[in-house]
C-alpha cells in the first residue's frame, strides 16, 4: 500500500504531458535577430516583483547584466538551466550572474536534458521561445499576458527546480565575457504582431510526439516548417514528422526550411539536413536549406511550424530524443494574425527577401492593437 501511495504522489507531482488549452487575454510575438534583445530587455526592466527564467544554456552577457541590475532592486530572480549541456557550462557568464542571482543546474532523472526556453515575469506574463535567450539567430518568440497561463508555467518551473541544485562558482567574479550579439549584414525587418482573446495550447515533453503530429495532421491550407535541423531517421524508421509531411504534401502547400550551417549539413551523416532534404525532394516535398548570403542570417535556430491560421512555437528539435526524452515546451497559437506574421518571416527566410505586402499586414496589426487598447479594452 505504501508503494502504491508513493507512486501516486510521484505521478501527480509531474506536469501533464497532454496539451492544456487556454484563452489568452493578450499575445504578442517577435523574432530574432530583429527585435528580440530589445523586447526581452523590456520584459526584464519593467518587472517589479519577480523573474523566473528556464533555459537550456545561458551565455548572453547583456541579458545577464540586466538581471543583476534588477536583482539589486530587490526583485526575486531565479534562473534554471541544464546542468550538463553539450559543450559544457559557460562559466564566465554564469559566475557573473551567480554571485547575485541563484542559478539552478537542472539534474532531473525523469528526463534527459532541460531544453525548454521560457520565462515568467511578475507572475502574470510568460515568454516562450525557440532560443536560449540569445538574439543572434533566427528565432521565434511569443509573449502571453494571462494569469492562468502564468500559473501553469509557475507550477512547471517550481516542480522542475526541485530536481536542481544551486550553482556554486569556483571562479572569481568576472565581467561576464559571454557572447555578444554577433554582428551580421542582416538589418531588422520585422516588428511585433498581436493577438487578443485567442485560444492557445501548451504542452510539454517528454512524450510530446503525438502533440506535434496532431498539429501537423490538423493543419489547413498550408504547412510551413522552419527547423534548425530535422533527422531523416528515428531508430530503424523514418521520422514520423516527415511521414506526415509527405502525406500532407498531396493536400496542402508544404514547405520545409532548415539551417545550412556546416555541422548540420554533413553529407556523411545520414540524419543531416543535407540528407533529409534529399529524402524530401525524393517525395516531391518542397524544401530548402537557408541561403545565408541572400538572407544575411547567421543561422536558423527556429523550431516552428504554421498553417493558414495557427502557429507552433517550441523548443523541440525534430530528432527522436528531443520530443521523447527532454524537458521541452510547445505552444500552439490559434490566431490568423500570428499565422500571417510568421508566414511573412518564413517567406523572407525562404526567398531571401521580404514578401511584397508583409509591411501592410504588420501595419494593420499595429493599427488593430491601437484601437484595441484605446477603444475596445
């Protein structure tokens, strides 16, 4: 009986993997490298009570300085990162912020890597991202202002932090010589988009494969995928996400855009983007690797998808490990404004130029926001 009770307590202490549905009061979204650093900085500097940040790794010196400054004002700040990231911890930046802010190294035994990327501000605003709070890559960001959604993430954060230990620096306090936003020829194009009173779905990994397949299967009109990398094979089978794309290709406008950095395009790796693209092309699925010259982007680090009126923003890489064994976050936004916004970003990344009427859609979104704030709220 005692063993049964322990198992039940354990099960109820773990956040559910199936999607939770909410109607969010306000959502806005943006991308990096265009305005992510500025938008994340605003969320940090405008916080008055608390900031709880969860990510895979942390090496952004500018963000680190802002967090330390806010901590000096008495704001409760906690940062949780993966305890054993590939390539090791960035001791310089973590030591810098760890002298003023508790940094928790996640070492959970119930999942492999802590790869989720989110933050909660003042217990009422949630940021979900494809990025590790870095602004140099192409990444997608969504901010949700809703107490119920914030409570969901507070529960997740403080449940996961139980399996973490506070980082103890053996280094002298440094000036935080971590990464800067690496300069490229890219010039900011995209501002913010907005949605109000929109239905969203939030899900977590491990065991998120079915949630992604559900999004892909339910897509209408188009199915555009923008991913850092996609493995062709899972164990001894074809990647199930690719199987859905191939099936949908006869019914929808399916496009797949992947990164072109050398280490994800090696010809001798059967699961590289190069070989995944060859597989997709053999199935007549339209696919491309990022043209870094045309776009001036450093790399695509996005983990996103969209159809005609919904968007998936997540931390989930399309290999077998990420959705099945890692702690990850997925967000589905059911809102035409979100789909239009990210489709314009996708078109630029796909073609290397801004879609002709993209600026008109963004202007209309800003106009809608103005009327909502001044006349409809």
